[in-house]
């Protein structure tokens, strides 16, 4: 007797080191193959480039279920990236992920995060970032202002004191109420980014929602005979496997974070 597959909405969070672990242990291909074989809708959020390793699996999954992908790109300022996000792929490399996915028919949104007050929020900086996101072919852009949770707050304020000591007092005032910047500031950034998104033709919306890839005359293949990077246990391909599991629960999509 075959066990049922419950399509439960899950969230898996990580940090930059997850990319290195994933590169070594290759867990994601098996996860994607399982979701593909059961036609389980899912979405992925990442600020890395390793997702392109599994491009064929994503394409196969998008042929049988709804797949959403979002890439995190808070700014395109390379100097700011080198000091604030060491160890992560450069913004341009992340935008190349967006371009590559779009070229293969997989829509990709951009989570414009973090927008860093007083360092990455000048109008010309926001414009440059949204313009680059649009040029990469993103389907949406969603701004998110820096938030400082315990632990991250102490690290960031220490970093700020070393690199931008003149901003310490301004940050203490801006984040005096806690983790998040004031609502008025968040609304200002959101309005500016939404206006720019409309100007560049990628109107304001939330992070990329799952959608299904339907390439005309291009059937999905995914059995071991087709050389998938990590095919599922079935030897009859994702379409047949999805059919066998069509009676599974449909409580919601799976969300994966590969940061």
C-alpha cells in the first residue's frame, strides 16, 4: 500500500553557509525531484546561484505543477555589497540567475532586500537597482527594508560603528522602537520602488507566486533515461508519477529557502 502525500506548506530557512553545504551534499535535487514527481506546487527564495545547477529539474517541475522562484537583490552597489554581504554572490551574478531562468521560461521575481537606510536608499540608488532588476527580466520586485533582530542588530551596529560611525546615532533613532524601521520610512521606500517598477514595466507586486510552465510542443521529461541531475525513484517520468499521486492532499504549496 502506498502512503499518501500531504502537500503541506513548509518553510526552510538558511544562511550563506547553506550554499556551501548544499554544494557538497546535494540535498536539493532530491527534494525537487520528489516535489516534481508528485506535482506538488512550491516556491524557492534564494540569494545564491546554485539554483541554476538544478535548472532542468525546475523546468521539469514547472511542466507539471506551479513553481515560483524569487531571488534576493537589495542593491547593485558593489562597494556596499562587499562590506555588508561578504561571502554571497555579487548582485550581478544573482541577476544573471533571473536572466537564465527567464530565458528558460521560468518567471522569477526579485525580493529587493535589504534596502539599507542611509546607505542604499538614495533615489539614484533605488533607480539603479530597479532598472537592473527590470533589465534582467524579473517579473516582479518587492522591496523590504532592513530589519535588525537580536544578534543581527549587535553585529550590524558594530559594523556600522567601524565603517560609518556618523550613522550610528541616526540608526539608534530610526530603530528605537525595535526590529523594524518606522512605518513611515517603510511606506516611503515601498512607494518609491513601486513607482520605479511601473516606470520600468514590472509593476509592483509581491514576490513571485508559483506558476506553471507550459512550453508549446515541448513535453516534460524527467525519468533516469533522460539524464536528469537527480531523478526521482520512478522510472516512468514526472507526468506518470504525478498522475499516481493526484489524490494527494492539496493543503498548500511548499516554500523552500536556499539562501
